[in-house]
C-alpha cells in the first residue's frame, strides 16, 4: 500500500469514497501524474511540479490549488466555500464529480497551472 492509500484508509467509508473520486478523476485527466504525501496530505505532481493537493477534514474535503486559481474558480463556482488557496466540498452536500473533473481539466490545460506556476491570468 502506498502512503496515499494509507492516508485515504484513515477515514470512514463516505469520506474515503470522496477522496478516491478525486484521486481517480485526477488520474484519468493527468495520465502521467505522480502521487505522494507532502506536508501530510496527498499531493499530485508532474515532472516535480505540484499540480494540486487534497485533504479531508471533519466537515469537508479541500482541494488545494493556489491563490490565483481560487480567485478564478470563485467566479465560476460561487456555491462552494473557499479559503485563500483551496476550494472546499462539504460532506453534507452531494459530491461534485463534474466540478472536480472541470478543475482537473483546467489545471491540465494550464488555465490554472501548477501551484506557484502559470496563474489563470498569465
């Protein structure tokens, strides 16, 4: 079992399923992605550049993508909660598979780029 598998297995079945959805969507979009635990959470990278991280918390799951990208996504998806660098999906709400797919596609296209690289406005 990988470190990412061990991270995901720490959670109950519903949260585990949500984390696995993020993982599988990202794996489908980024065919040659590397996974590892970085700062205690699953981190996805390509050629050493962090693409995104994701983590589960008591009431929500966060996808960490960076400041500029959150500002861009707030306008596209105002129904979700945000912090400076994350978009949050509440456990009480249906999981937004399609939104995660779109976010991954945007990251792949370079609109949202890698964390610390290629802001959506560049």
